C-alpha cells in the first residue's frame, strides 16, 4: 500500500526537523516544545517563526539547505549555438553533401557532422592538441 500524501508530508517534515540546526538564541525565538503548531488532518507542521516573519524575508532567504532538492545530474541533451561566417557555412554544407554521397544518403545534417566532430575531439588526444592550437589562433 502506498502512503497517502499526508503521510508523505509528515515524514518529510520529520526528516527536516531532525536535520535542522538549533535556532539562534533570543527572546523572540520560542523553544521547539513551545513553537506554534498548525494542524492539518493527519499532518502536524511545526513552525519556528510566525508566518508574518516568514513573509517579510525574500523567498531566497526562506530557502535552506534542508528544503532544497539535491542537484540531479543532467540527463537530457544540451543544445549549443554556433556562429559561422558565410564562407565557413558554405564549406560545411559542401562537406555534408560530400559525406552524404559517400554514405549513400540524401544528406548529412550540420548537427550530425558537428556532433561527430565533438565526439572525435573528446576521444582523440592528437585532435585536442590541434584544436588547442586553433583556439589559440582564433583568440589572438
């Protein structure tokens, strides 16, 4: 049986409260046993500060490390843009036509050609040194 949404929220709140650090000392901070309690059916949420105080702080200040979801590794493709001169673009198109003829297809897209080039660059150390020289030339 899957837990209800209320049970999930209660479990999350329990994890968050056990991971939270002690609040700063001061007369306006109530100890956790005297903290205001908001009751929702089957869920109890304990707040360390009044809602008015929470509302006065910007949202970025209200977030803490315990409330942020951990960063997930990227799983989708990353799109890049590339600006070519008209002459470079014509040469790339012509190379694509040449490759398509050799492969026996109607065309090879620029994206496929550039993707293959990136893969070769990442896997071939001699291409990386050649690329480094070209990057140095372009940056001058």
